[in-house]
């Protein structure tokens, strides 16, 4: 019998390590095989890039790896010394620091590191930092940097917004064809969008398994399991992986296997992960018999609007509907629905110092939701990658007090 604070890993995770290693190895070997590499922001038009034959690399995934391996804190000052403010995205600064120092977690896989880009493609639906991040490398390597400028604070995702963003995505085709050295095959694009849609449906099924009481997985499991959904969207490997994971989750539910032994409380995590502290936080919540059953972050890779019969408009709608670029009213409505669906007892907000776009406690959202839902909330201060901005002892004390509050309500 495992202890209450021991995380139950999934058998599927062993396969995921192989899937991810294959992905990174193909990126490494691509240039020697005549494959071009496109960098893409995590919620950018990856389907278009795959349809044109590019190997697609997502530097935000590398940023998360730098945070999870705790390399980021030592690398960020190198980017600061080159003129990048310590107040901007620590994915950006840790990744640039990694580049400047020539050190990467990928080297532990016996790979040389992130691949050099032939073209960089951004979508500002997340923040302006992704564009500035990509433009740094475009200047370093003298390669094209192109992208989509999506509106922010979107209320209703109107047809006018979709038409504008769709035209911008279509406008990427010609310059990307020039880099790829081939014309876009519309049939191939539809096929890739269909694969992304299948991946979305399976990833959604993974996360919705946590509706079950007790939950068979937590937010902390989700941050591990989301890897293929991020970097292999539009690829059959992601679909095959998630089919197996969904089956394993359903078996856990049938067998009554809980991610947190004697689950007593269920909470929602709003905001970015604290990548370098996931293990400790997971253990702490297990000790407190509290399951973090849902999050905005992991759900960010569910794209219900993708439609292979209308690739450009459906990509535009899918990537303009994500939580991070929506209005405060839309965000409130979304969390209200999530709280009801997952049976949430309270909400934890992570105020990430260098990620204001994904810190949703700053404009009275916690207070509005508390008034509407009558659920307590906690704000913890930290960062996604820069651990100098995170107090472990203070966070632990605050979480313990929060769970005591849940027990009293």
C-alpha cells in the first residue's frame, strides 16, 4: 500500500517518454534529412506548418522543461544582461539564457538542444512576449518571423474577429511555402486539422475523467500528461498515446483508484504551474487529502472548434476562443461552469510575477467568483520559472490554512 503522499504514476507515462523522445529526436535529425524546422507558439497555427511538411518546435515547452528541471533561475540573469527585463515572461528569459549559455534539458536526452529555426511563427493570442521572443531568434539567425495578431479581452468571439484572424492565417501560406519550398496541399491541411481535432477530443476526455469522485488524476498529473497535446497536435502519435491513457483512466475509475487517497476536498487551480515546485506541491495536497481536480492551464489545449471542412476559420475560432485572450466576463463564466462541473470546493489563484496575462487574480475576479459561487479562494505568489519569486514556506502555510478553511465550510 502506498503512502497517502505518494503520487500514483500512470503506466502510460512510460510510453509517453518514448513518444516525446521520438519527437525531439526527429527535430534533431530533421536538417540532415532535408526537413525544415518551424518554431510555433503553443497556441499558434501548428496545423498549417505540419501540412507544409515542417518539423514543428514549441519553445514554450522548452521553457516549461527549464522550469521543471530548475535550470531556469540560473539562466534568466544571462538574458537580463542582454537587455531583457526581469519583469517579462520567464519562459522567454530562461529560454534565451539557455541559448546564450548553450545548456538545455534536452542534452540529458543526449540531444544537442533546441533546433535552429528556418522560420518562426507566432500568435499573439497569449501575449506580446511571444512575438518579442521569436523576433530575438529571427535577428540572431536572420530568418523570417511571421505571425497572427489576435485581439485581446474578447467577449463574444464574433464573426468579424474570426474573419480577420482567418485571413491572417491564410496570409501566412505564401511566405511559408517559400521557406518550405513546396505548395500547400489543401487535402493535407484538412487531414492535419482532423488529427488535431481527434487529439483535442481525447485530451478533453483525459481531463474530464477528473469529474469522477474520487478523481483518478490531478492537475499535477495533467501538467505531465499534456506534453503530446502541446507538441504533437496534428500528429497521429498524440492520438495513439491518449487512447491508451483514456483507457487507463477509465480502468482506474472502475477500480475505484483515487489520485489522492481519501479525497476530502476538491479545488481548482487558476493560472500557470510553478514548474520547479510541482512535486512538492503535489505531495502537500496529497497529505492534506485535497485533490486539485481541474485547471484553466491544462484545458488550454482543448480546441473544440477545429473543423477539417473549414480549416482556416475553425483554426481562427479555436485559437481566438482560448481563456487567456478573453474578457473578464467570459473568464468568470468559464470558471463558474468548471466549478460546477468538477464539484469544486475552492479556487487557488497563482499570481505569477512574470506572467500577468495568465494571472487572473488582479482585476477582482476572485472576489466576483466568491460572491457568485460562495466558494473560498486563495492567492499564492510566485512565478512559472523564476523560483527567486516563490516562497516555499509561505506557500505551504497559506495552503494549509486554506484547506482548514475548506474543512470549516
